[in-house]
C-alpha cells in the first residue's frame, strides 16, 4: 500500500450484491482507472471461501496500483490474502479483536451512525470511520438516514479520516461536500454507472477541488 488514508478522498466498494463475482475484476480495473483512492470488497451473502477466492483475484491489481484494499467483515480473509485492512460494523466486535485477527499492521475501519459512535470508534483505535447513512440507501435498508447536519460536528470532534456514506451519488456530491464532508464512500452510484471510470473521475475531481480550496484557507 503506497497511498495513505489521509490522502484518500473517494472510497469505492465492490459489492457483490450489485455485481457478480466474475465481474469484480473488471469493476476494479475501472475504479482504478477512475482514480478511486481505496477499494473495499463487500460480500454479505457469500461464504468466507468465496470471499477469499474473489479477494485473491483482486488483490494483485489493487496492490500494483498502490491502492489500499479492504475486506468487509472477514478479518481472516483480510489476513490470508494480505489485504491492507478490514472494515467492521457496530455488531462485528471490537477494533482490537479485528486487528488481532487481521494482523497488527492491518488498517481497521468501523461503521458509525452517530457522533457518539464515531467518538467511540476513535477511542477504540479505529484507523478511519464510515459515517452515515446520510441518505436512504438500498444497500442499508434497515438504517435510518441521518442527513447532512451532523457532518461538520463529527469532523470537528473526531480527528480520524471520516468517510461519509449512504446514498451518495455524483448528483448530490456537491451538497455533501458543502455540508462539510472531505471524504466519501460511493456504492450503487458507482457500480451502476454506464462508465465507472468516468463517473469515479468526476467524483474525484469534485473532492480534490474542494480539498485544495480548504488547504488554501
């Protein structure tokens, strides 16, 4: 992994609920071409063996591009394929437990849905957090959208890299950035785009433009 989390703006998820396992490699190539900064493999309905099979195919091309590669949920798979990190939810145990399985040098990200959960993840030692869902999303139909109002407060009170997530698409990205977001996760908007690389590049341009403006202030 040559890219640090601090430099990452656009987080892409290869969700096997949206794309077939046999299409995952092509999706990853397009994400890399579109300058996605960090890539996660998420496979909620697949067995650990199937997740490991797909992850093993994706790992070489992602690593060659210098992009961090994260496995959702399966710390053992992250360890066995040599992924850079693992991402866990609120019900998936502690950051320490995930890191003890994935490896001492492994990145561990955690999903959070409130300022309190974000602060707790920071105290636990998470390397980054997901914060959302900002909008209603079919990816997480059981979660209530938290809206845009908490973005500035979580950035003011949590120093970890914060990736806003949930229903974010190119069409609403400007409003998310205007609300204070510096980093975002895009799932369905990216995976369902007619041209994934072009869509990702457009998102990256917006995120980088606003990052440069903040740095100039």
